[in-house]
C-alpha cells in the first residue's frame, strides 16, 4: 500500500508512479540551466505511456501537497526556448524513498540493451501478448511483429527485450533508417567497429555471438529499395540459422517470410481507457475509445475538445483534422521540415526550432537520446496533405538551409532535398551538381549516397548520366553486379565511350574478369584524348603499386613500375591536374626508394619537392616521417603525424605502416598498435576498402585463432577494392593456412 501524505490521504498510484520516475533524477538538476527531456511533461508522459493531459490531475495534486515544484528551463535537444520542467521537493523525495519500485521501473534502471533501442515505457493492455512473446523466445527462434504505424510494435519489442535481459539474454538492437545498408545493419548488431560487409561473412559473425543473444531489428520497412535485397537476404538467412535468435518489427505486411509472424492489434477498451485522463467523464471516455479504437498513438494524441472521427476513416482523419490542423504556424513549419527529412535530426540542425516544443507537447515526436523525428504515422499523414508544388517548395527550402551548414552530413541532406525538389527543367544543373559532389558524399556515407542517386534516377528517368553515376557509386561501394546492371541499362547513344569502357573495366576487375578489364582499359586509352589518357595511365600505375599485401615489393615488379614512371609524362594535363600528377609521381618514387632501401634517392625526392613547395609542406613532412621509420626505425614522427592529421584515411594508412614496421621487427607492441588503428568507417572508395582489407589482413596475421575468418573478410574487401594481385596473394596464403589445420 502507498504511504499517507501530510494531508492524511493515501498517495494515489498515478502520483506514486510519477514520484518513482522523478526520483531517478539527481537534485543537482534543480537549478541547472540544461535538463534532460525526462523532466518535461512530454518526457514524463512518454515514460508512463499516457496521454500528456493525463498528467495534469496528479501533478496538480502533488504540487498542492508540496511534493513537486515547476520551473522554466532549457530542455536538452528540445530547441532554444525554455519549457516547464518538474522537480521533487525535499518532502517529495522523502515520500519517494518509501515507495517500492515496480518491476518495470527496476528493469528500466538496471538493464542494458546494446544499440539504438528506444526508452522503455509503461505498456497498457499488452501483458498477455508480452507473456506469449517471452515464451516464444528461445535459441534459434525468429519472431516478426507486424502492424499499423503507431500501434505499439517498437514499444512491445522494447518490453520483450527488457524481459529477455532478465533471463540472461544479451540484446543487440538496430533501428533501421532509409539509409541503412547491410553493412550498417551488421555493424550495429555486432556493436560497431569495422564489421563484415559481405553477407556470408556477416552471417558467420552473427552466428559466433553467444548463444543467448537476441538480435532486434526494428522498422524493417524503412530500408531503401536500393538496399532491400541484401538486407532482406541477410535477415532471411539469419532466420533460417539455428544459431541466431531474431526479433523483427515491421509495418504490415512484412517484406520477408521468416519465423513466427505476430500481428500487433489494437488494445482492448479497458486498457485504452487507462491512457486517458483519470478525471475524464466516463461517457466521453467511451466515445473516444469507440471512435479511435485501441490505437495507442491516436489515443495519446487526443485532447479534450477534439472532434471525434467516423469509424470508417477514424485514424487518418483524426490526425489530419484534429491533430495537425490545430497546430500554430511555427509548429507546422517545423513539422514540414521534419516530415521532409530523410533521417532523424537534432533540434539545432533545424532552420527554426521554435516548433519543437509545441510538437513535443502534442506527443508528435519520436526521440532517440537527443535526436528527434516525427512519429511515423504523423509523418505519413502530413506528407499526403502536401500538393506536388508544396512538397517541392518544402524540399527546396530545406536544400537551401542545408547548403549553408558545414557539418559533413549536411551534403547528404542537401542532396536528398535537391532531388526531391527537382523537375525536368533542372535536370542538367542537378546532374552536374551530383557528379561534382558525389566523391565527397561517398566518403561521408556511401549507403546514403547510393540511395540518393537511385532517387534521382526515379525522379528524372530520362537523365541517363545519372545511371552512369549510379554505376560509379556501385563500383565505389564494391557492388559489381549492381554496377553492371546499371551500365547495361544506359542506352548506347547516351554512353560516353571512354567512361563506359573505364567503368566496365572496373566492374570486370570487381567480378574477377581481369583479362577483360585490361582489354577494356586499353580500349579506353585508345579512344581518350591525350589529357584523359594521361590520367588513366597514372591511375593505373597507382593501383598497380598499391595492389599487394603488406611487405616488400617484388624486385621485378619494382623495376616495371619504375620504368613506367620514368616514361610517364603529365605534359598534356591542365596546370592543376599536372601539379597533382607530379606530386603523385614524387610520392611513388619515394615509396619505391624506401622499398629498395635507397636513402639517397628518397632524400633527393624530398629535396626536389621541398624546392617547389617548402620543407614544412605536409607531404614533405609525411615522406620524411615514412623515411625515418623505414630507414632508421624511428616511429616518433609517424606517431606525431597520426595524432595531428585530420584525414581519417591518411591516419589509417600511417597506422598500418607502423603495424608493418613493428611486425617485421618482431616488436611485442604490434597487437596493441593495431588496436589503436581505426579502420575506415565507410567503404565508399577503393582506397578505403583497400585499407580496410589490410586492417583485416593484419588482424588475421596477429591472431592465429581468427586468421581464417579475418582473411576471408580481407579477401572479400581486396576484391571490392579491385586489388586482383593482393587478392591472388591472399588466396594462396589462405589455402596454405587451411591445409595446415
């Protein structure tokens, strides 16, 4: 029984639940400028799983009893305006200490779920369903929860995950977004880091997790059509694997046929009643529940005074007429910006965050830590309310906003909005911009880039250059089969002959057809103008030098590359490209000199570069550090450069160079050094894939028990990086290793 208050009355359960939640926040927040969203009215309503207006009666009574006080503060992630927040008084904390925590609240406080799981909320009317789901979870089982948007699939999955942890399960959670590909999904399920990108290797990695590991994949319907096939394939394979336990949440119907499918229905009338204010007239409650059914989100959105829709169009009509149309202009502007966004945002990323607070007060937002998005049901309804012209205007305004922002992800957002705002008259300008920006976008988020270019093709189907660009993106992601299909879809009269041959050559290398790749590259050289041919030859030389496993360069290969460099002329290039080519040639000559242990030749290359630049030039500094390590065994300059360089791929390359040096010199610190080398976060370029492959190679080299698994992944990535020689070398080493088992 709950304690009596000073007034003599027994503390009602609605107040007790609020006290328990508020008591989890420290007293230090009582005068803090920034406070967590959990202390605001929307945060408390989310935690308790009720409509916000249901908090008013208990909070009013608690304030009268001196248990709480209200003030204005800045809510973290909730925009720049101050909002009302609730704190316990000293008396309130004393009363809270006498309350025994509920089972759900204990779970919420002490259990950990790995990944992007939402906060645990109190469920209403789902006890029997939850019990059946818990009973269905056993090693090797697969569950799919399907249903309407807002029906409670994510909340039920979160409750299931919490119950699973209580019985010894480890839970790994991934919430899929529009720009998830199979690599990102695997990375989230495995806990981050450089996870396998190949489907079979990813499956092996998931299977190697402890037996009592529950993998939760929510919002499966959100995956972009560009990435659906490999994501669905991985999940189907995981569902068929007796060593993997899986729970999937998806809008009905599910795109995959796997496991036991559970349809999440509306909650019953009595449970629906508990979401509404406890002081609401019974007759009104009955009308609300009858009109909105047991749809939890719709019930939470209802406010006293709202009209009630007819049964045949109840949910969408209610949201449109009573939820959206009652919003003020600032809230509507923020709603439109969020509805148009391809992924969750932080409030400070919005062009105007004035609407965040009213949207949150109206329970229209979904939160993940500090990032926010519209409830998916609200987003879907709002989008249907736009005319084509309105949609283009909203996206055009968003594109202009993101163009002015400097964070890397801004380029992804800007490109998305430009595509959605485009029409046929802007095709040439849009394609030019996409071709110019795609390299940078790939280095930021290759999965998003692939999806955005795919959207562009759908929006502008006559722009065949976009198909060529999409093929290039697929190649840069190591997706040879997809790239080949895209190239074949380009009409012959729309193909640039040289681009076509070069892209076809890269696809042939990706798919292991190396003789065909050489022939296609020679065809491109014969057709290209002199400047283009010079660029092709230099790129080929760089690939030839980089295409090998770590270690000294073969003497015959060294002579061949040196001879080719000596005969190469950049004279036909324009001044900017000529300067870049001369720098590339100098860097290769320096590397060849180090491979040959020729200190004088390496020194001369650095002197020549310093004469045209300066001794403080970053490239001269890096070459000097490489020489100090390779020729003198001094690692201090490489380590200093690694600590200072802002370029992630260069940092990785320097770290792997240090690993090779320590390995060849049998230093005991080599394993620790490899742990400190960050593998590329995104494999959106051949250079990133090559460095990633080398990282996996060293992992296998240093950890014998994991060698075969690591080298299989390295082999896959060398193939994706078009490194046929490294692929062949590692294939032989892998076969030797397997024979020795």
